[in-house]
C-alpha cells in the first residue's frame, strides 16, 4: 500500500516539482563535497604533515590530481577556454593600482614585524631567492588557483547564483583555512585578505592568467621582504 501511495504521489508531481527535487539533492551533494574537499582535506594534510612528518610536496600532488580529474571529466568545463583567456589591459591596470596601495603596506608591515629578516633573503641567499621567485609561481600559484578559484567557482556556481559576494567571502575563508598547516594566525589573516582579492579577481575577470599574475606578485613580494617565515611548515621537503 505504501509503495502504491508513493507511486501515485510521484505521478501527481509536476515537472517543476521533480526538477526542484533534483536541484535540492544536487545542492546538498555539492555542500557535502565542499566540506570534504575544502574542510576535511586541510585537516588531513595537517595530520600527515605533523604526525607523520610527510613533506607537503609529497602530500599535495595527489590532492591536486583529484581536482584535475573532477574538472577534466566535467563536460561543462573547458580547459581550452580557461587557458586561452588572457589578461586585458583593464585587468592589468587594476592589478597595478591595487599593488600600488597594498605593496607598500606589506613592506611597512615587514619592516616592523620582522626587521631582522627584512630583505635578507635576496641579499644573502640570492640563488635560492631567484629559484623561489621562479618556482613559486610555476608550481605553487598555478595549482592553488586551479583548486581554490577555478574549481571552486565552476563547481559550486549553482550554490551562489543569487549571492556572488557570499561565494567570494566563503572562498576566502576556505582558502585561509587551508593555511592552518603553517600554525600561525598572521598566516591566516594574510591568506584571508589574499583570498578575498583573488576570489574577486577571478569572479570579475574569469581570467586564470590575471589571477596567477596577481597571486605571484604578492607571493614573491612576501618572500622577498621577509614574511616567508609565516609560510614555512618546518618540515623538510627533501
């Protein structure tokens, strides 16, 4: 009898009702998925890093691969479109204008917060500094932005169709949370501010390369002025 009632109820539902149910189930799944990928994964990375002393360079590639697989098998996503969308003059000008304000702020903060480290990296370890200036954008920035901006804003777009600002704020919070591996409040604050900027940049421009450029500038600036100590785990990568 119960099965018959369920069948009759299903037949009486309108197409809009059925679509609504599918949408609700889809949204619930996306929320659960987001919690796993962006909430539980950083905690797992933290445990592997500090309890099992596994270097980040060993932990992060498999994590990154998960995001690549998701995007590659998503028929609504195009790698070609992503990689061929360049940086417009307007976007470049915006990046430089914000840098003109934020850049000196980082310099002043570093001079007062870590005076003993200020500019010591390029002055006393020039070869390593050059390597970091090249490898950080190529390896770290590109992967971070695939996971935290490209994947996030594509995959979870259905959750924020009416609240784009909410997507920016949540993305920045999750991006900041991923930096718990560095065990420092200053790191979380810097990452939160950067997350807000990068999330806004990608949402407004849809340019992956504008995003990579901007993130690279601030990341390299942080390492150059001596704030890199806030982004070091203490666990050797070798």
